[in-house]
C-alpha cells in the first residue's frame, strides 16, 4: 500500500509565507517596492521572480499554476 501525504491549502500558504520572508524580509520587500516606484524596477523584478519560484515549489495540488493568485 502506498501512502500519499498531501498538504492542505493552509499549510502550503504558510510554507509560502515563510519562504517569502526568508528570501525577502519585509524591509527588503518595501525597499524593492520603493525602488520600483522611483523608476528602478530591477530589484522588484528579482523579487517577483523569486516569488514565482516559491509558488512553483509550493504549488497547490488542486489548482493549475496558471490559475494561482
């Protein structure tokens, strides 16, 4: 018998939040946002790419990646 452990959406959301903050602490996220608003989007784009990678790593099993928020 094969046992498959699936995480709930809440568990995945918590894992994502932890990963977001580990990769980009809140102050660094705000800095990226401010830089983007000041016309320098490079840091913002790196953060978005990192967040997309985290979403791919911790994807919801019942939703295709293209439909995630």
